[in-house]
């Protein structure tokens, strides 16, 4: 298959396995998306690390880079694939040592990216929007590489230092107003690109959860406690504790991770769950601990829709089911219904634009096989004739879309195909 040229044999075999379980169109699209990420977004560095661009932006996001290589974990026992993923992990923790508050980085210390923002920065940093999930994803990827390939060499001193820095940061951000050094303002962007009140963001009270300046969409949070990102933090703190106990033999680190996880989870339960007049108890998207609640969901992961995918709860959990009913309905201000598709969008893109990431997530978190297949077929029909997926597309006119080269979206489609084929990442 031409699209698989230059790919490791293990990935070619994976594509062949998918071809046995899917129709030709889906199998071809899967192979194309897989090859697009492998051949165009990954760059091995002289120090053995791997730099990963998102696609049409020449920077490495901690979040995107982990999600982009996640389907490769299926065959990570292969040395070439496993080495590449380990290189991503090592690069991510190098960046965390540079700045625990930054979300995106340059390949070299060249000063590219958003250098005019009112925040501490440096030549390695492309963007310094503080997002909880940017610190979750590297821990998750390191853990999943262990579980799928049996590797532990990624758990080195920079990893240990990085996890400690993440825990310190999340503890600091439990009391953002009193303790945090983080400020961020951007004068030349959209209103969602900057924090207000002198770069602080909206006021919060202590809840046990940890504060986030921005969402995984890179949009500013309306309220400081982003519930799905806090849920993701609970999961990866559990991963960190398991790694510390079973691999690092660091019982102090394990206990620190477990205690913080329990505090954040208790905060979600007390402040992040609300009583909806029609649906009963469900998760809010954002809260401030002062009584303000933002009821919505966003296409980007972590999202409320993605909670079972992240490992925070089961698909059949009553609280999740009620939340899912909310986010996949017109009650969610970013759920759009059109002539071509219905699904979740984002304030990051224009109104009435649905994201392929959200459709893939809806499929992977569906209890019914029919819904999963429907999402797979819907993504196939809404590619705008490009053979790849995108960021957002118009619900009535899929040929109108944002970001023609968006590797995270392509790989979420691949993961949906793998899920539908009965091939899943171990965790």
C-alpha cells in the first residue's frame, strides 16, 4: 500500500489487521492517517528524543504529542516504534523541566511562537498557557508505554523530577490566588486567548481541586476549576503512584501522589457535581468554588464526554450517563445539529462547527456498538473530500473546515477504528 511506504513493519501489519476487520474505505483512511502522522509530524533528535509537531503549526504541544502517538502503543513492543514513543516521553519531560506552566515548545531555543505575552517565557517556549492536561498527558503516555511494551527505561531521573514538579504545581494551584506565581495576558488575540484581572483569571475559593488557566482547546477557562481536567489529574496521579511503588521504589512519591489524588477527587465530588432540573446529578464543566457553575462540554480532550476513556469512571456509571445525556443534546451550548452531522464543537472554532475529535470520542465511549459504528461512518462522510480528518467542520457543509492538517484528529480517528476492530491500548 503506497500510503504505508517508509513505515515500520509492525505498523504495516497493524494496518493489514485492520483491513481484515473493516471495509476497504475505512482501512484505507486508517492507513493514510497513520502514515500521515508517522511520516510528517515526528522527528527524531540527536539526543534520542522525538519532536512532534501538531501538523500545520511547527511546535510541540505536550497534550497533542501524547495523543498523536497513542495508537502506536498497540505495537510498541517493536523496538523502532517503542524507541520513538520513549523519545516523545523524554522530550516532554525535558520541556517540563524548562517550564512546568508552558503548553507548547519549540524544537530549538529559537524564540519562535508567542513571545509578546505578558508572562514569564523563554526561547524554548512557543506558548505559555497553563493547562492541567498538558501535565497529565506525559505521565499517561509514560505509563501506557510501560503497560503496552513492558518498558521502564522512560522512568529516569528527569521523569521523577518532572512528576515531583507536577505535584508541587498542582498543590500550589489548589490555592491559586494566594500562592501561584503564574500570570498570563495576551494583547493581540481573541478574548479567549487571555486571562483577565491582571492575568489572574476569575476568582476561586479552595475546593481541593487544582486550578487551570486554560482548557485543552487553549481557550481561557471561564471558571478556574476545570472538572474534566481535574478528573484526568486524579487518574494520572494514580499512575504516578503505581510507577513510584512498582518501578521507582519511591514510597514517599507514591504517597504524595495518592494524597493529592484523593483531595482532588473529593473536590470534584463536592463542588464539581450539580443537580440538573431535568437530568438530576451530573458533572459540571467548570466551577469556581464560590457557587458559579459552567454547564457545557468542549470537543477537546479531556472533556466530560471522555471521562470513561480517561479511566475516571465506567461508561455505565449513572453520573456519567446523565452527564453524557446533557453534553450530547441541545442543552450543551456547543452541541450542534446540522444537515450533514450532529456533534460537539467548541468556542475555539466558529459556531455550528463540529469536531472530528468529539465524534471519535463519542464512538469510543458509546455503550452501544451501533452508536460507535454510526460515529465511524459519520467521520468518513464529513472529511470534505480530503481523505483526512480536521479540527472543526460546518454541520451543514463539511467541505468548510478548519485545519486541513491536524494530526491529533487523525489519530483519534485511528483509535476509533482500532476500538471498533477490537484492538485496544492496554492500561
